[in-house]
C-alpha cells in the first residue's frame, strides 16, 4: 500500500486514522484508542466519513446488545500503550 500522509476524523468521542492508498485509490481507516479492531474503507472522503460513522454506530449498538463495554480507552492508557510498544522487552 502506498499512502499519503495520514489524517484523523472524530465522531462520538472516537478517533479514526485515515490513509489514502494510491495504488488502490481507496481511503483506508482504523479506529484508534479501542481494544477491538475496527477498520473501514471508502472511495471518497464523503464515503469514508459515512462508513466511519456507520462503523461507530454499529459498534456501539453491538456493545449495548451484548452488554460489552465500548472499550474506549482513556488518554492515560493510550500513552502507556504507546510507551510500552516502544520498549524492547
């Protein structure tokens, strides 16, 4: 994947990191700051924004349906995760 500089989007307290794959001509996104894996893609800015919003809405609906916490990490956890990933144990 060849991509241009990453950018971010926010929705309902969640942040997504968006990259553009120049080979596939596709925006590829992942939701940061959650323990679950939540990825999405779209062919335009409008589409990737819409799909990001739908992904978050669906994720929250499923969390509620199954009585699962939404796993939105607080900033302290994110900082510790980043530090730990840089340390070679």
